[in-house]
């Protein structure tokens, strides 16, 4: 029955993504504002519009806020450093870990509204026959450190320095001030409020202008590049720090059948070329969003698996691969009709 409705994992994931997009953008209307504030503060995916009343965002806002208002100020007033001051941050991180333990980085591949929006725009680009730009091995490794820089500078260092009084107050939540999800997801609710620039404060004005520009750039770039913002998103690096702590993961067996055809890497929206070359825990890369596309497009049985602890959730299989290649391709047009192994080279360009 389920298989008839969702013939592919990709179709099922798209269903979950759209459901999550609706939930994370309009969810507070269902669960109520009190619950929305509690939930949205701990989400390991960007969901700015979820709590429409209080404008709480994701785990990054309380992290910045606590570093700014609690930890930074606590270090200045050393006598006030007590366990109580760390409790709010501890509580936020504990709630985050509870979410994260269950789903890990699948929040990125299956839940994050900004991730879904970028993916839907890219699908539209394929339908419109726009050229798909990929990051090759060299360029992708140059971009990867940026997400760590975003985390270290915008989420951790500047809020802490602001709390210590080193940097101005308007640098207290710098990532949220430049976050494109804040603009894009609230626009989906019909509100343009988040696009407004704060005049009278040069730093706040500049950060707001960067946010608007970045949101516009990402919406356009997503037509040609898969997941453009995800590559520099500090939540990707934040989640990567803890990814090994969750039982949810991507596993690739060292397998005679794996002939490094590279289709998995071509199918990967994050251009993780290592997925074709590495095996074991190395194949679960820091940029992986657990979307499962590499497992969907690998033509060999059991080579790539999504697992929760010992429980396999999805395994690559030749039969599924054949079905997937006959179905809707990422570019929305190509139909593959010959044998899968022979097709590999031709299919690569479209996977
Ligand atoms: S990496 Fe992408 S999917 Fe993950 S939280 Fe950031 S924007 Fe969302
Ligand atoms: S698609 Fe499968 S067989 Fe091909 S390189 Fe990737 S893991 Fe190996
Ligand atoms: S490695 Fe696989 S699961 Fe991870 S992002 Fe790439 S395609 Fe998705």
C-alpha cells in the first residue's frame, strides 16, 4: 500500500519534506505558541517562521543568546559564575541532543524548510532545462571550511565577545541577523517584516542588507546549484560536530561489487565525491545531510545503507536502482531504459 503511494524513497522524502515545510512554517498555529517557542528553540534545522509570535528560530538563536547574555556576562562578573548561569544553555543543548539523537543530520535532508525550498527550486530548474552546476572536487573542498568559519565567528565568537563588552551590542546575534532562512521562511507566511533594515545602527543595517542579499542570491542560485546555502550553513557544521553521537547514520560497506562507478557522488546534492571513494565511517562525511540519494542511485545491493543503530532503514539495491532510473530523474525529464551497469556512465550526468 505504502509502496504504491511512494514508489521511491525520493518520493517519500519529498512528501516528508513538504509536510515538514508546512509544519515548520505554519506549525505554531497547530501546536500553539507556547509549545512552538519551546520546540523551535531546539530544532537542529533552520525554521525561523515556526514560532511566529516570538520569532524564535532554531538552536542557533539560544546558543548565540546564551553566549551573549549569559556566558559572556558571566565571565565579566566572575563571582556570578554559578551552575545556574549555564543551565539555560545546558537545557537548550540537552533538548537539541534529544532531537539530534533520534534523527541526527536527517533534519537537514528531511526537515529543514530552507533545505527543502532550495531543493524544490533546483527541481524547478531541472524542469526548465536550466544547466546544473556542480562543485568539482577542488572547488568543493575550498568551500567546505566556510561553514566552520560561520559557526566559529558568527555563532560562537562574536556573541561571546559582545557579552564580554569587546564588540558592540548589535553583534550579539550576528548569524541570525544574516540568516537567509529568517527572510525566506517568514516571506512564506506573507510577512515582509524580516526584510526591513534597521536604520540608525550601521552594523545592524549592514547585517540586514547582507541577509536580504544572501536570501535573494540563494533563491536564484538554487536554480542552477544544489543546496547553495547548505554548503556554508553553520548548522551543518554544528550538526557535524555531534553526528557520530547519533545511531542514525550513513554506512558504506567495503564491497567487491563497488566499482567506483561514481553515480552515488553525482547523485549527492552536497557534491560529496568521497562517497564513491571511501567506505566505512569515512563515507559518512561532515557535509552529509542524510538525504539518502546516494543509496537510491547506487546500483549494487547493500553497498550503501541508511541505518539507525543496527536497524537498516534503506539499502541500495539493483532492483530499486533500475526502478529509480526509470522514474523521475532529478532533472525531471530523462528516462533510462537499458541495463543499469551499462547505463552508469550516461546516467551520471543526470543523476
Ligand atoms: S545545512 Fe541546509 S538543510 Fe541543514 S540546517 Fe542548514 S540550510 Fe537547513
Ligand atoms: S554508486 Fe555504488 S557501486 Fe558506484 S561507486 Fe558509488 S557506492 Fe560504489
Ligand atoms: S552522501 Fe548520500 S546521504 Fe549524504 S548528502 Fe550525499 S547523497 Fe545525501
